[in-house]
C-alpha cells in the first residue's frame, strides 16, 4: 500500500474515530450538559483542524517522500496506525453493512408523501429562536414534512386489532426558530391520519419560552384509545416536571420507567415507557402480563437489546433524527448513540422486538439535508 493510500485511510479513520467517540459520549446518561458542550467543541476542533494538521505533520516530517513513518513521534505512529485500520477496514465494513441492510420481514408496506409547509404557508415559518441563520441555509429540508404510513404484521396482534393504528411523533424540539405555525401544520396533518393511539417519544422543549407550546400543540392531537408520552434527554435539561404537568393536563399518560395495561377492543395491551439513561430507569416488567401485546416508548433506540430480552413486540423511539444530515453514499455522520449509526431511522428487528426509529419533527439545530422530518402512522396486522 502506497504512502498516499495509507495517509488517505488514516485521515478517513481519524474523522471516523473522532465522530464515533462523540456519538458514544452523547449516547450515555449522567454526563453533565456543560461537559457535553465542551466535548462537542473539542470534537469539532479536532476533526476540522486536526485533520489538515495531521496531513501537514506527515508532510513536514518527510514521511510522504521517504515512507518512514517512524520519523514521527511514537504516539502519532500508534494513532495513525489505528486510524488507518479504521479508514481502510472498519469504515468500509460499516458502510457495506448499511447498504446491505434488509427491512424486517414484519414490514408489509411503507409509503408516504411530503408536504412543503413553507410553500403551503406562503413563507418560511421562522420564529425568533436561536440559530436563525442555520434555518435559511441552502438545501435545508426542515420544512419538507414527510407523512409516512408503515404496516407491520406482528405475531401477538389479536385478530380483532387487525388495522389498529398508532401515531408515532418524536423530537419536536421547540426552540422558537422553527415557528409555531409550522408545528400547527404538523399537528393538523397528524390528526388527518386518524390514529387509534398516540405515542410521543420525547425531546419536546429546548427553550423555556416555548413551554406553552406543549399543551397548546400536543393537546390538539386526537386518539381513540389513549395518548402516551415520555421525555427525552433535551427535556431532562429543562423543567421536565412542568413538561409532565403540561402533558397530563391535556390528556397524556406519562410513562417514565413504568408500565400499565389498557384494554383495546376487548384485549389487553401493556404500554410501557422509559427515559433511561437520562431520567429514571427501565421499567420492571416482571409483573406485567406475559401473554399480552407489549408496546414500549423509549426515547433512544439504544434500549432495543433490553426491550428484546423482556419480550416487547413493538418499540417506538426517536433521538437519532436519522442523523439530520445524510451525505450521498456515506449516509449520516453524527448519531448520538452508543451503537453509532446502527439504529439511524426506520425499522429494525431485534429478536422478537420490532423497533421503529423516527427521524423526528425538528431539531435544536434546524438544518436537514437528505433527511426530511417525519410523522408516522403505524398500522398493525394480525397473522
């Protein structure tokens, strides 16, 4: 392998290791927010400035002409060796796995359409929140709402439930930058889906001035058999007790580390929720009915292996936003998960558990490229 090929692999690997480190860190609970912010700054600096610096260091040391990598300090040789292995082997393997990923057999159909909310309103719905420049960047798909309908056949769906529908909506991230009128259109479209259950999987508030948006918007959602919600990591940094009160005041059942049984068309359904690892804990499922259909709301899809072990049939999650920016061929870059980009968006089969990961409705940083916001109607079919 030539010196230039080794250097190219090392620089690709350097970026991959840097991004993966931040992804894993953001997927952890219990880390104070100031430390996460500092980690993000260091990440950006090390990736954007460290990458050309490493290339310059190799050039200045004479490595590019002599091929003698040991002209560099040993610590840099060790780091570049790890980066090279990552760039030439780990990164291609991860990309290949993503390209070859198959949809779960449980998925019967997947269709939808997009609505240009800015065109419908006659103007971009931009408010007075932070990052106003970002929302105006070119090729931003933030206002291109995708309305999806996905149908799944799951083993424990009773015959009488055939066609039962769940609205999955996640990651609204109220900041004020994406305006109130945008979210009004989102709620209007969600109600047009006419779902039996509503499931909200967290990250509602990013700015205290938007607390009133929670009851004023989410209170408009309609369902036949109940509205359920959990909070996310961004909510944990705000007044999450107030968010719970506001949701409860408009008819939501909050499922933080607990479960309950509801009757749907004469059959029991166990509905559980967790905000772990940021708030509370995983629900104790030992006393839950073993034969009933089990639905889990989890902000992060990282809880999927646990959900599989305790026998959930369907798990709804968000948090990862599909990456928000998805580059051609490469796909998403930033993914706040312990599993990197494994659970980026869409459906995954983990043992007996079907996991649905929403791209979310908005984001603290209101820019999307190749990754439209979504709301999803999930339809269950019986065997």
